[in-house]
């Protein structure tokens, strides 16, 4: 075999280069091996962890809120299933596209789209955004069928709050809403913040929902889900040690049936509308208390709002509408409506007079007006009442009688009696804000006018105004109801609204006797009885049955001073004034007269007359209360009774329930 | 009829089969078997759609390898240029009759089989260059005039493949061609000069936007994959997680969570090493690397032993081709090389690479069988003319 000379050289070079390449390849392979060592041995733990993170997501399970029941176990706030669609911005790519796709399947309003886009812009790509909720079952199945084609969209059957009685219990129960950015910032606990970010989570925003939020909220649980790269859940593993705990239920003292009836009665227009016109809407409130326990049976304020709207998220336009309405539908007037008590305050003046030594047979002749200071004080009855004693003065609500007393009484004594009867203070109900009202006294006036010393002096004229519940005196319907309950029972009744909490039924605290002579009180009671049952100012407001026998006191409090016609100089009738200048109408009452169980206060804003407007409304409410007589019925006890099912109520009392809904 | 061929036929079929390098076949089969098993696992424990086809393709390709191996090297020498030009024509045709897939036109549809000429070009280019240097006097190798032809032979397919666009394959073709020129004995001086020119060329290519955005993205993502975990670096980050979480012993056959849960794309092709690494761990991955290295060293060994320059350059070129595939692919899935879409030979699912690689090793086999033939010519006149 020949060996070619030229081949020797190139063979040699080839061998060298081939060896070089082989060496290089071996080195590079060693590099690969080294890299394998790095990944699989040195950094193994790290990658193992990342792999598990890939596979397993921890998800927070939003706990169910505790339910809220009324005094007989009727649900006031429950949880209902909510089919919704969530969007995870991180996975969706274009959010606008995802919404567009979803819009092809179900209808989404532009407002919803805008909201989703806004939330997405807030830049929490990993947090799901609710893009559609409260879907029907049909919509939900349709969405579920199409959803796998759209990355980033996820459907969920969650829970949401349901307020079956809508606006009737709005102020008692309150409402829930999604946590705001502000809530998130204020919350310091990381786990709670995470819970706040869950799309289904709602925070108590008003009423019982807000004040007892931590009790109602429950405890969040967690869930380990195995997901694939598309975020699709392959398997779910509930974390045994970390199951969600539903919030504790609360039982209130409210009687939903009476509450709905009270709402209906309050909302009835009291002025006959002109032909073809809509009746003027009423702004009124009522409180009914059980005297024995202080339980608030009815806390009604109209107009109100539907808390379900707030749960879903109320639109800006609707919010403005509610906020700007002169009827204040967002205000719980039983706690936050502050009114001059008017003639209902005469009960206190009469008590104070007795404490100052005036006998019930103290007589005053009313001629229709008295001269005091530099002007006439005119009694509401132009011709005057004639001569009357203390009972008669209550029965006829004679102003002159009290002006006479006021000239001989010290304001501080009146203030003291007022406070003993429950005015000028707030009560720890665990329910929203509460106005304190005003019980004027010398000290109060100094404090009130601390920046203008020349106004700090208490004038005798001030006492005259205060004696008939005008001037500086101001109180809330709740305070008036407490006052009535205290007069009726002679004991220091304190209102409450939470009856049952997680530990069971809370026994009502025993109430000590008032520091008021019961003989004095008896005169007041007799006067109140006469108001209704002996042709007094509220004789139209007698109850249906004689044995129910209600005692009461009317009140008409001026919003502006008496208006006179500039030409004739005559008083202008209330009806002829614009609404906002008309008098407030008040009525306080209790029943039955001989064995008082219920106290009631009704205030009709600009209702013109206590006897014409507030009295009849109180009568209708008390008729319903007496007919049911809830104090004698066995109330709900979670250790013994099952709560009432909503479906059962709507079947048995469909009429009254639907009557409570707009 | 040549005397050599007649001599072979006298030995009979058994002797000819015995002359084959069966170790080569054993290693190739082991690697392909790993491919079948991994594809079975990727399909979540199913023979379809990949594992069965992969096995059948391998058997077909093995038959092809043996056929090529049994054919005298002299024939392949004569086929070198025709093969090169044939594949080049196919590459030229691709833009006109090719199928568009994932934004690139790389395939020619041959009634169900997607022919990807660029894969065959790697083998054909090695053959053609080996043929060129086989007949070139050594002192002319570093002569720029004689360098023109081989550079043209490399440049034409590289350009065509780059236009498809398939940057990864184009670079691999270029690298293989240049490696063969190096093996042929290009002087270091010329090599250095060429390297400098190449660097200038790359800078120019970037400056004049010859690279597509996704190609640049892929390269930059490789440099810092964690910077953009859901963008182009996402695959890389996920692939590293898969391999890393395999640990020393792996999660066990069919036990890979990353791959089974679809965190990785294209698992049956470019990213197949990740699931293998995840399920078989460091032990398995090193084993596979050893098999590839063994294959390469056998090719080197055959090249060293071959008396013909054609056989030498071709075997070495085929071996280097394989090793480049492996380095780029495994380097890529472990974050050491850019994500350029290069499959793992014999393991990734894909007919073209399988056939090209097996055909290439068929040529290596032929070189082995004919290792003692030097000129590959029966006549002496040929050498007379170049001496």
C-alpha cells in the first residue's frame, strides 16, 4: 500500500486538529456536567421549592359571614350563592380583549368594563378582579363552557351577602362593601390584607355589619391547589389545619315583621296629593322598645336605601342621588335625626316642677298669650285653654301653663330631670353613629358659646322656650323612646339591639329605679292617658282594643319661628308654608296603660302636627305591636331553636313580605 | 467492475455485516431508546403520538444507516457533490413550495412527511467539503483562492437557511463547515483573520437589522432569563426549574411534575432534555452525556483510523455535527446557550434530524468499513494528476 507524501502532512495536521476538537468537546461536555451539578445538586433545594411553587398555589378561602337574625330567628342578613367571573390580569394578556370575549358570552355593562379596567390599572396583576357577578345559572354554565378558551378568566361560585328585607332593615343591619385602598393601607396584618384582596371578601361598612364586623367575619381558611402552567386547577387539597370558620351569628332584638309594618306606616303620605300628582314622600322615623328589657323592637327610618345595592357596589350617580336627597335616605333618623322635642318635653318640665314643690293641682289660667320680657308668648291655641291643672296641661298641651312654671323653675333642675330620663346622652347599641342631642343648662350654654362670652348668660326667656321643648333643646327619636319607657316604668331603662351573640342569649341587665318620685311620675302617666283616651290632643290615636289602652303625648316643634302674613299679620298655616319650614310632628306613647310593655316614639319631619300626623302613625304601629305582643312570645335561642328559613316565611306570609319590598 | 467490490462480494453478506462497527449501532440504539422512553413519559404514559413513531422512525433510519454503511465509501465520494447540490436545490425551493410553520418557512411537504432540507444540508455540506479537500493539495488549503470555493459552499446554505428564518440551524451549518475547513488544515493565521472578519460581520448584521426581533430577544433572554419570566425567558426559567428539581436521582420515570403539568412548551422536541433531567436526575443526565460523548469519540476514532482524507474529514465532521447539536441543545435548556431551536439528536421527536443523523453515521460506518482504502480510486492516474 502506497503512502502518499502529501497525505502524510495533512493526516498529521488532521490528527492534531481532531484531537484538539475532541479535547474541546470533552471540555465542553465537562462544562455541561458541571452545570448539571450546579442545577441538580448545588441548587437542588431552590429549584425543588420553585417547582413546588409552580405546582402548588396557596389560595385564601374567604370565610362565610355570620348570619344576622331578628328576635324570632328570622334572617335579616344571610349569605347566598353568587356566580361570578374573575379575571387575572397577569394571565389575561389584554384585559380589554378578555372583557370583549366575555361580552360575547354574557352581557357586561360598560360601567362594569370600566371598573374592571380601572381596578386592573391599580396594578395588582396577581389579584383576581371581579368582572361579572350575580350571574344566572344559565349564564354561569355558558361561561363555564366557553371559559377554557380564554386565558385569565375564571368562574367561581362564591357567596355574597343578602338582605332579604332590603330597605326595611337597612339602618339596623347596615351593609357590607369591598375593602377600599384605604382599608388596605390601614390594615397592618399581612394575612388580613391578603384576605381583603380576595374578590369575594366584604367588609362591614355600616350598622351591625360594621360594628360587629370582627365577630361576623369569621376566620379565613386556605386551600392548596395544584395548577398547571395555564393556571388551570388540576387538584385541590384543603388544608386540614386551616379550614375557614364562618363568622358567629348575631341575634337582634328587632322584630322584622313589626319593622316592616312600621316602615310601611311611616312611608304613608299624610297630605292628600292634589289631583293627578304624586303624594309627597315622607321623611319619618320610629322607635319601639320593649320596656321590661330595653329591647328595640322597631328602629325604622324612611326613606331608606337597599343595602343589597351597596354590597354589589353602588354607582356614583346613585350615590349622589341618595346623598343629595332632602329626605336624607342615608341617615338613620332614629339615632342621628336631632329634633326639638316640642310638647313632648312638657312631661319633663312637669316632673321638674313637681320636684320643685309644685303640686299637681297647681292651676294656671291660659288666656292664649303671656307677656314676658319684651314680647308676647302665644299659646298654640289662639283663644287660650282657660284654667287648668297639671294633668290638664299635659292633656291639652297648654303652653301658657309651662311658661308660667318656667318663670319659677331653674333651668338646671329641668336639665337634671331630662338627663335622668335619658335625654342628652348616647347609648351603647353597637350600631352606627348616634347624636347626643342637647339638654340645655347654664353650664351647657357657657360651653356652647365659649367663643362669644356675651352670649353665655342664661336668660329667663331661654327657660320659657326650653320648658315647651323649643329653643336649645334637641333630642333623637331613640332618646324620646327611652324617656317614655322610663316614665312608663319608673326604672332606668337602657335600650339594646343585640340579643344573641356567639355565646348565646344575653340576659337583659336588671334596671334600677329612677331617682324620681313615682307619685310625681303617676301624674305624668295620668296626663298621658288623658291625651289619648280622654279627648286630649291625641284622641284620634286610640288603639283598636280598650285593653290595649295607650298613653301618649303629642309634640309639634317649630323649625322656624312663627310665620305671619306680612299684610294681615295673621299666622300662616303650616300647610301653606314650603315643606322645609313646616313644623316637625312628634308623638311619644306607651301601652298598655296599666301594665306598660311597649314604648314608642315617632317623629315625622315637617309633619306639621303631632296629633294630626305623628299620632296616627304611632297608633298604627302600636296597634300592630299590641296585636302581635312580641314581649309575651318565646324569642329565638340558638341553643334550642333553629333559625327560620326564608323560604318558609315567603310561603306563609308572602303578602307581608312582598309588601316590605319595593 | 472494480476488483475491490468483487473482493467484498466474495466474502458474502455475513462477512460484510460482521465488518460493520456494531458498537456504534449499540450506542445509537441506546440513545434512541432513551428518546422513546422520554417521549412515552411526555405523552403522560402513552405510545402515541410520539413514542411509537419515534421507535419506528429509528428502525427505518437504522436500516438506512446499515445500507449506507455497506455501500463502499468510494461511491459516497462520487455522490458528495451531487448530494450537496441536490439538497441546495431543495433549500432554494423551500421559499417557493415550503410550508409556513410558526412564522418560518422551513419544510417541504412530501405527502405527509415534512422534509426539512436544512437538516440534511449539514451532512451534505460535510460530504462536499470533505470531497473538496480530499482532492486538494495540502499546500493550497490555506491559499485564499482555494478557500473561496469552500466558503461559497458554506455561505450558500447558511444564507438560505438564515432567510427562512432559522438562525440556529444557519449558525450550526456554518460552524460545521468551518470546522471541516479547520480539520483540513487551514493555517492558524488564516483562521485568526477569518475570526476577526466574522466578528465584524456579526456586528454589521445587528447594526443593519438583519436579525429579527425575536432572535435578538432569545439571545438577550439567555443572558438574563429571570428578568422576564413570562416572556422569552419563561421557557428557560421553567426548564431550569424542571432540571434542577430533578436532583441527583430524579423524580422517577413518568414522575416529572413540571413537564406533566405543562409548564414547559415543546417538550417532545427542543426541551426534551428537561423532562429527562427531571425524571432521571443527575445520574440519568450524565449517563446520556456519556453516551453522546462515546458516540463522538467513536466517530473521532474512526476518522483517525481512516486512510482516506475524505473518510477522515467526513467522519470527524459528522461527529462534530452531532456534538454541536448536543452542546447547543443541552446548553440551551440549562441556560448556557441562547434558545435557538435545536433538537437533541435521536431523543427529540422529529424525523428529519433522526434521518440526517443516522444517514451521517451511515457514512461514518462506511468509512469504518472502508478505513483501509486510501485514494478511493482504482486508477492511479488520479493521484498522478494532483501530485
